[in-house]
C-alpha cells in the first residue's frame, strides 16, 4: 500500500450501474421488511394492519420474485466494481492489490460491527469473497467460466454432502454395532429434548440492545456462516456472481451498452425463456424438505436434494439476469431513463443506504425499540412501509450528493482505504 493515489475522480462512473445498484437495494429492503430483518421477537405482538388476501399476494411476490433475485444483482455488481477498480488502477500503472486487501479488511470490520444490530448483513461475507477475487483478476476467461459454473451448479455443496454422507454412514454403522438398550433410551431422550419447546432466549425475555448484540454474535453469526458455507451453500452462489461480475467487466459489457441494444433485447428474451424452463424443470422434481440441510446430523442426505437445490439456484440466477437485462433495456429507452435515473443517487450511496436499512430495521422490529408495534404488521403493510423508507432514503441521497462527493460511509471507507482524509465537499463553480 505504498501508493496513495486515488484511482479516479469520484464522478467517473457508469451511471447505469448506480441506478441498477439502487434498484437492487430496493428489492433488498422490501424482502428484509417481509422477513422482519431477521429479528425473531417471540410472536407476542398484536396482529394489526392485516389484509389476508393482499398479504398472501405480497408474500408470494416476495418469495417468488424478490427473494434472492435482487441480492444476486447486488452481489454481481460487487464483482463488477472490483474489476473496474483494478482495471483503472492498472491503466494508471498502480498495483491496487495491497490496497484492495486493506479495503476488504475495512469492509469486513464494518460488517461485523453491523452484526450487532443487523444479523442479516452480508457485507462481511462480501469482503471475504472480495479477497478471493484478487488472484483471479488475471486468469484466463475460460477458467473464470469454469469456476463460475462449478460454484453456480453446487460443486462445493456436492462435496459437502458426499463428505457428510460418508462420515454419517460410518457413525451409524459404529452406533449399530455398539448399540445397547441404554444407548437407545439415551438417543430417544436426546430426540425428545430437541423436540421439546426451547426456553425463550435472554434477548426476548429481557430485551435490550446489549442482549440482542450478544445473541447476534453468539447465535446468529454462526448460523449465518452455516447458511453461507454449510450444506445450503448460499455463499457459493454469491461467489459465482462475484466471478461473473469480474468476467462481465473484463469483456467491457457495460462500456459497450450503447452499441448493444439489439443484442441486449435478445439476451433479455433468452434469459426470460431460460428462467421459465428452469422453473418448469424445478417444479417437476419431487418435493424436497430442505430443512434437513440445517440439521443433518444422523441423516443420510438423498442425492435428489443436490439436483433440486442446483435447479433452484440456477432458476434464481437466471431470473436475476432477466431482471438486470430488463432494467438495462428500460434505462436505454429515452422514455424511461429519466425515471430510472432517479435511483442513481441511492446506488451511489449504496453502502450508507444498505447499512442504514439495517439500522432502521433493527429499530422497527427489535423489542427493545418498536418491535412491539411493528412486529404484528401484515406483509402488505410492511411492503408499503419499506417503500416509504426507500423513498425517504432516496430523497436524502439526492440532496446529499448535491453538496457532497460521497455518502458518509463511502467517504469514510475511501479515507480509511488510503489512510488519508479524502475530499468530501463539492466545490462550487468558480472555486
């Protein structure tokens, strides 16, 4: 990190990416509102603002159109941003690798700090994957495609399941050989203990921010890591999208958008058809209880679960691609660009807005704040509330960027990256 040069002027941006990032974060806040920002408050709240038919429709939209798709776009854009930073540095003769490592360490620290109130935060995981991208920056395109395909189709998950089934088979055989009546009684007692109602955790019995933070680090953080890197393997899809972003950046896709309108229409139609085909194939597969992947102890997992998960992941990524291309096509249309450009300020201050989403979600749903009020709201009401929050954040972002070069956390991240206070206030004409 010897070179303190900044990579580029703050306004050297591909504007469609800012708008697309703002679009992605809209889906993120809506889905997190429907999920109560991952805050489990015991269900003691009074049910209010509920409209059964509308709530069911909104929840369906959340589960089948929003969930996973918008955060996929957010992840893809992270990988693309990595390429843009490294590429601009290389063109200026700057070796940005060491600086980028430090940049990811800072981001990971931010994410882990946010974990205290925002247990759904993902930027700490993104920071880890960002580090893994560094050695991939100069590898051949065919190898990037192979890595992307391996992770997208569940290669690591397959390895995990094979290892789990192998070790479980050995354990079960050993237990069978040495099983006694006493062992059977003990096993049955353990099963009953697991199925019996659990005592309410301290952060629900005695709701304070400190107790919530302890719970988030002690219970929710390990659970998140298991979800990302365990048998579910959500993190492997995220890393595949990081690699895809790097690859798309390398072929200069977004730099050639103006010359690719017809090709983009064909791509959109292709991704839309591929999504429908993937969904049809997925729906023909036998129903699988994915819950067994969270607690697989003592179970031999069927191979069919790998196929079902791979198809679910593939259909979700294809639908994310269709959403992205659809957004790009609208953005390239003069009639709609001016409306979609409204999302750009939100995207330019994406880190600030993402973390503020988590902070607001914590206040809204935690029992130590307003959880007793909002915890009982129906899906439609929460959907509407999420839109209101998003609009307010967007308005603040727009006016903030009229006076400042970066969002507050973007400026802090940039200053810490270069270990030097960066310019912040916009210069007025003539200054």
